[in-house]
């Protein structure tokens, strides 16, 4: 709009300049009328031309001049001119055509009409029903014609089951008669559910690309405005546009913004949202299935949607688009690696094994980060080294190289992280150790990364107890080396996570032998424990039972704490060796950790260049010959993000 206003201002300025030039006259060599009369009487004027009140002339010497005749008549001037032999000429008044006179007279009116039409056009949304102040009730859905959609099923990887569920939609949109002959009706709505970044939007676009039909896309939040009735009007307008382009696909992203269960609002905007939902329900149940309009919606909160929206006849089918497994991650990585120049040593399979729990968006980000690493290093190809660096950055955070730590704090961090690593290595069913570093990353001074060997969907009681023990390994290591008075606040997050796991074991997962398989706290749909109306915790137990719950939680934590302490006491010499290795190398991986736990001297990391450094000895047996250690087998590599240390479902 600003661009159009500036254009009109420029046009108006040009036109005003042109019309002003019609009556411009030069002030060059202009003299007063009295001087003109004196020069005539002195005989210095050779020729004059009279044009109304303007008298222009030429002196005997050839100089030109002009003057303005006074309004009062001067009867003697003509006699003086003729008596001094001055050549006198006249000029007929300029006659303007009728069209020129009409243009000049009507120009202001035309300008006013143009400005009025311009603002009216803007108020009506620019003629297309979009973006103007009077287009509140128009749909904000963006139409992608079939020839602009280049995405196909070949661009979607890692969700084979979801693709199979949607392939018949493509067949229906291509050949609707094939289904209608047998009385079959295609689902009117498809609800795609899954975590963020799993490819729900991409899959919907691929359906439209395969079927070669128009694709309307809109977000759930685009329906609702502060004005009453706007959302319902936009829903009506969107379906009217869709009927004009049928067969087509309507894709509503984040439908939970408008499709939440009715009755949970407190008036105001929530009432407007419910009106929008009511109109959406009517529209979805108001058109025939053979019109070829399919509504696809995406959400990662299907549990909050209204039940009327999920009934047959509206969203008939629910497609789960979950996190990819190892095979799916490999396919996704291959899709994204095709877009960057890669070295021959890049192995998508190994990357897939090391990234369990990653969504498609996270894998795309991994490849992009690796490309940025390569560009900063002035490399022409993306190698496995850059991909590993990118994975570490995503899992553990970016290195804080500017943070300066004292030697005492650095040594304490080394013992803390070594305590995590050793307890996690020894405890049964604990995720294997992937990497330990004392280089500050993110908000942490050091990081111990555990990655599971396989994709995990659940956790056993023993695995949870081992996880709690591993979380306390860092604090116990500090206490063993510095004494209780030297323990730092670095274990605050570990204690918080361990307490949360233990409490969930008792109140949520039914893993307490004394209390049994009961749910003692209300779980809201966002994963926390809050009441739906007041925001306060809702408990399903008496104060007496609460005391028992607290005692059970404390018992689990105490038991796991003692197990972790015993593990570190049994491996005290290895704790010292691992801390020394961290002080020297700053980062050690699974291979070096295994060497330390096997009682061997850890080998230097690959690419380590420090001629004055020797591998740390600690309390390892001096008679033990130096053993570089054998490569770790595939089963010993770790494959899950750091957050996998939390139990499934938390």
C-alpha cells in the first residue's frame, strides 16, 4: 500500500510541474516600465513586440529585454515609439483547444476521483479479497495451483506407513469414479498427528503434488480475529473457494488453535473461537463426498480436539506421523544429503544409528549445520567429520570457547562428568556412554552424553533406577574427591530430574510395590500435573497417602544413590584416570571410556597433536602394557539424544 501511495504522489508532482510550466516566464533582462520609456525617448530601442501586458524588445545594439506594461493605459507610448522609428509588432492571444480547456478544468476533479478509487480498492482488498481493512471476512487460505506443486511422495521419507494410508486419496482425486461405482466414499477429512518436525505438512503437499490438484493451505490461528463472526465468515469463504477449484485439498495446519474442545473457554475470544469451530463442523458435514474436496489437518495435540471434529463424516481417518526409525532416518538423511556436495566417507547409515529420536526437521538441521561447518572451514565437500560436529552441537549445544574456567573448577567438572560416565557404564539397562566433555556447551560446564543402542519406546523399572543412579554419579564423585563441604551446585539439574523420575514411578507409572498400580495425581494433556480449571495440582489421595508417596520417592532415590556410591567406590582408580584424561584431552568418546573401564590407558583422540603430552596413568597398574585398544563394535555405539535419559512418556 505504501508503494502505491508513493507512486501516486510522484505522478501528482510531475503533473503539477508540467502545468506550472505552461505560464512560466523568464526574469532575464527584465527592466522597469519607466526605464523602457526613457530608452525609447533616447532612441536606443530598435524593435518591440506587444503581447498584452508584456512588452519585449531589442535595443539598437542587439540586446534583448522585456518589461511589464502598467494596468493604467499610457496613450503617449505609441507616439513615442513611432516618432523614434521603433518597429512595433503585436501578437495574437493564444487560443487553447476545447479539449485542453476541459483537461485543465477537470484535472483537480480527476485527481480526487483517482485517490477515492484507490482507497476504495484497498478497502476491498485490492480486488482479490486479500489484505484490505474491509476483507476481515475473507479467507486467508493461500492457493497453490497444481502446476506449482513440485513435491511428490519421492520427497517424503521416513513415514512409509503414513504414505500408505494416504495413497488411496491420490487414487480418488485422480479417478473418483473408480470408488463411486462401488458406492465407496473417500474420507472427507484426514487428521495427521505426530510430534513437531515429522513431515505432516510435507506429506499433505505431496498428496496434492501426486494428485495434481489445487492445494489450499491455512493455519488454524488465521481464522480467529478480535472481531466477532470473522472466523466463521472466513471458514465459509474458504469452502466456497474450494468448491470452485474442486477437486482440491484444504490443508489446515495446527488445527488445535481453532478446534479445541468447546466449553473450556471463559468468554471473549474463546467464544469467537467456538463459533469458528461450529462453522467448520457445519461446512465439513455440509458438502458431499463426491465433490472431491478433502480436508487435511495437522496437529501435535490431538487429545485437545473437540470430539465432534473427530467423528466419522468429518475427520474420518487419523494418520500417525511419528518419529522415524533407523531405516526412516537413513532415508531422510539421503534426501537431504542429495542437496549438498558430500565426501565419499559420508555414511548415512552410521548417522542414522547415532540419531535415534531425531525428527525429520532435526535431521535436516543436522545436514545444514554440517554444511555451515564446511563453509566456515573453506571446504568444498561435507565430510563425516563435519556431520559428527553438527550432531554434537545439536545434542550437547554449541561450545562456549570464551568461557574461562579456573583449574580447580575444571578439575571438579572433570570428576563430576567422570562420575556420570562410570555409573552409567556399570549400571544395568543404562544407555551406553557416547561422549564425555568438560568443554562448556550451552548452559552446562560439562556434558556426559548417553545414547541408546536401539530406538526405545518404553523403560523398565530397572532401567529407570539405573538412570536415577547415573544422575547422582556426578554429585557423588564431587563428594568423594572434595568432601561434603566441597560439593557444588552443579548437580541441581541432575537432582531435579532424578526426583521427577522417582515421583513419576510412584504416582504415574505404578512402579511402587507398596502403593501399587494407581494414578495418584491428575495429568493434564500437556504432560504436567495440573487441574484443568484452576491451574493447581489435583491430587487423588489423602494427606496420609501423600506421606507414603513421599516416603516411597525418598526410598527409591536413597537406594539408587547408595548403588551409585558403591559403584564409584569400587571404581575409584578408574574415576581418577578418567578425570585425568578429561583434563588432558577435554573430550573422550566411547572407545576411550571402554579402555579406561577395562583397566587400560586411554589412547589419544583422533587428530590429537600434543608432542609434550603423555597418556594419563592415574592409579592404573604400571605393569600393564600400553594397548591402543580394539575398535568398538557396532553394538557398542550409542544412538540416542541426551534427552533420552528421561524415561519414555515423561
